[in-house]
C-alpha cells in the first residue's frame, strides 16, 4: 500500500515555514531565518516530526536551482563584469583562510583527524560557500542588484570552482588507486565555462529570435527557459563535475539580457515563493542531528562553527578592503560569504567516501552548516541596516498585489 505521508510533510513544511517566517519578520529579521528554524524545530534535532526523505531532498535541490536561476535573471551583467577582479581576490582569500584555520583546528583538537590529510580535509569543508541563503536574504531586503551583491555572487561562483580544485587535489593525494586526476578535473572546469559560453550565445540568439517572431503567449517562453536551466545544471554536474547551482546561475545570467526577462523572473518567483524555497530552507534544518555527542564533540562543534564564521567574515572583509570597498561594504561582503549550506555537506560526504572524515565528525559539520546558515541572514540584516532609517518598510512578497498579463508580460497593478 502506498504511503501518502509525504503530502502531510509538505503541508507541514509550508505552514511552519510561513508562520515562523512571519514571526521572525515581526522582530526585523529576514523570513528565511524562520524557514530554517522551522526545519530545525520539526526535524530530528528537536521534535522529530519531520525526517529527511528522498522527495524532500530532491525538491530542495530543485528549489536551490530555481533560486539561483532567478538570481542570475536579476543580475546586472555589466556590473558583474566590473566586479570580476574583486570577486577573484575575495574568493581566493575566502578559501585560503578557512582552509588554514580548519586544518589547524583539526591538528590541535582531540576530535580532529589522525593524519595531516584528514586535518586538511576539515579545512576543505570550511572553504565551501552556499550563496543561496544570501541571495534570498538580499532579495527580501531589495539589495540583490547592487555592486556588493554582484561581488558576492561572483565570488561565490569562483569560490565554488576553487573548492572543486582543492577537493580534487586532496582527493587525488588520498586516493591510492590513482583514479582522481587533477589535470583532468581542471580541464573539465575550463571546458564547462567554454561550453556554457558557446551554448549560451547560441541559445540567447535563438530565444531572442523566437520571441521577436511570436509574442502571443509568453508562458511557453517560461517553460523553455526552465528547460534550459535544468539542462545546463545537469550538464554541469554530470559531464564537468561543477555544481549544478553554478549551471543554473549561468543559465539565468544568459537569459537576463532577453526582452521580458522580468516576466520569466516573476513566474519563477511565484513558483519559488509558494513551494520550492520553503522546502529547501526547511531541509537544511531537518539535516541537523545531535545524537551520541560527547563533551569533546560538542566543544569541537562550537569551535568549528566559530572558526567557520570568523574565517569567512574576516578573510573576505580584508580582501574587500584591498579591492577598494569601504568598511561597511566589506563587512556586507564578508557576512554574505558565511553560509555553508548543502555545499559543505556534499564535500563532507566526499570526505567520508575517501575515509578522510570520521563518522563522529559528521554531527559537528552538520551543526556548523545549520548555524552558519541561520546566522548568515541575521548578520546580513545587521550589515545592511541603514542607520538613517533603522526601520525600513517591511516587504511580504515583491509580487504581491501585481498581476502579469500572460500574453504580453506587462505588469497590471491591482
């Protein structure tokens, strides 16, 4: 007999994330914090009402893909190009500092690895950055299309590539079978960006030409755009070993210059807001478990979390200052790179498969992921707070009260 409990789980996630989101909004915090707390409270860490299932995992993956695709659609390409050098420096320092700090923590802690490679891998876990939480928070605050946000997005993409390179190098040094080839991985990364550029130019021209010749019903363009997003995300992971969210962001970036891109963005905002984003944010909290944790592991988890936050904030802050950003902007960039999210969990799973991460280290890593994911929006809210206007108007949904004509994509105010 088939089980339909997943329907109840989804209903509970949507209701709890919305209610707690409204509660955190009342105390001037981003609603995404409430969604994260909903998963933490209802998950195994506390009430144990919700458990991680294949359906929730897969829906949350689609949710983060849609979130990054929408971020790409709303990104100013010219501004992103202008931030290229700064993003490279910030990403590089934002990888090196956590790598060193994590390695030292593993070396001096009794819970850390027994070999140098195991300690280095703890640092590798800390190098990860999950920008999806930052994107949602910036979007909610109306700060997504700014110089600072574009710098964060650019740094996050470069951070992802650097993380893959470091992970590959460490994996190759630890793999006695020699199945991991560093040169091949670097070649695949390069080929992915070449592939994305060529495919992107072709798709952009065909999409624009199609739009000019047929403008009767824009809904079909949304479907084709989503197909392109999913296809590029799949190609990134399957053929080039690059994160699917990088492919999704590049797909949005390619389509951001098309006519009526605001129409496509609005459609995806609705899908994300109503269904996918709450599941993604709740799934992060659901992953948290605190079983069989000794005092030493708890202390290690606390130290790991503190180092994870400080290494990113301080490292990226000083890199941003070197890139001519002022103190306030540098702190905003530093806080925007704090969240680890699902990226750190993927890295940790890889480490476990290679024998570089002990089972007892998984609980501290998950705690670090959840805490950094929850505090990142709070820190961003504080960093972006306008001293001259400490209580800006609160926003519920950027598309609430707005109707879009399904045929020409024009905005109709209620």
